[in-house]
C-alpha cells in the first residue's frame, strides 16, 4: 500500500459496517469452543437471523422483477423504487490530486449530498445538493415525486399502479412520517393505486443501489480533477450516457437540487 498505491487499488474485505447481531453471535461461537451444544445453539440462532434477512431480499428481488417486466405496459401493475444516499466523502470539492498534499490536509472542503433513486425498468435518477442544503425527509419526498413525474410524462398511467418503496433504516430518507403522509395523499388523490414502504434489516440493507455507488466511485477516480459541483454533475451524466450502465432504465437523469418544497410544514 505504501510503494504501489498509485498502481494498485486493494479493497478491504468489507466496506460496510458489521451488523451488531451477526457479530455478537460469531463472537459467542468463538468463545464457546469447549461446549459443543452451546455452539450449535448459537449457530442455529445465527442461521435463523441470516435466513430472515435473505427472505427480506427475496421479496425485494421479486418486486424488482415485477417492475421490470411491467415496464413495457402503459399501465404497469407494480413499480418498485429504491432510494439511498452515497457517502459525502466521495463528493468533496474541489477534487484534485494536489488536495492530498500536507498543506491542504487541514482544509474543510464543502461536500455535495448525493441521493439516487432507482425505479426499476423506468428511471435512474441521481440528485446532487450543495453543502448548504438540508438533507431531510422533504428532500427525499421531492426526489420520489420527481421520479414519478418523469414516468407520467413518459406516457405511463399510474392511477391503478402499486408503488413499492424500498429503503434502509435511515430516518431522513424513507422511514419517517413525511413519506407516509405523502404516500397516503397520492393514494387519496387517485394518483397511485396503492403504496407500500419496506425496509431491509438493519445492517443488511446494502442492495443493487450500493453497487451503483461503487461504480460512481470508480468513475470519479477515472475522471481526474473535479473542481466544481457542476463538474461532478457532468461526470455523472457521462456515466449515465454509457449504454452498459443501468441498461434496464430508459430514463437516466442527473440533476442539481438547491431548493425543494416543505412537504410536511409544522
């Protein structure tokens, strides 16, 4: 890592934080090497936990397949969307090799907030926001609403469609009252047939959208210097323009959001 870091990129075994429940079971199993029945009991508990999170993912994979299959219909029965945010450390600007110098080590660079919405079979939307824009539930609601508007403008009738919203357990994105009130409003106004919000198990919520973030990181490394927020937007637009990237979504868009509506006024 010291002599060949400019030539090699050695990944860690796991970039994500470990789930506390999995780690606790594994540590207990390691400590019970002298007691075979206790080890078997802890192993059974660990397998039960892993099977539960695998079943959660199977439900998400099923709804994702339904969304892609129904994308050819003008009135899809189901659309599945997943929303997540990328780590802000990858969006510090200006991004340049000179910033790794010791003279700039104490600089506090502004960071862009990056949130992606994948509506499988329809839309791949990435929203960038400057550092002074608050990232809260209203921003997430604005992103989802814009994604559904893009589908409607593309000629799809969503009045009888079931919307499956998938997210992690972060309260600023989907797990909040603002999203619940918005979904209820859309159904009450006959803009959607129904809506379900689902959340994968804490610590096991990394799905296909995290693979997209990994591709973003590799793309940023290839682009070299990115000196302004607009340069980040242009780089991601070039990523979306590659046909092999997100081939299932017809609409690919990268936008800069500096203002949004307060969807849940006090």
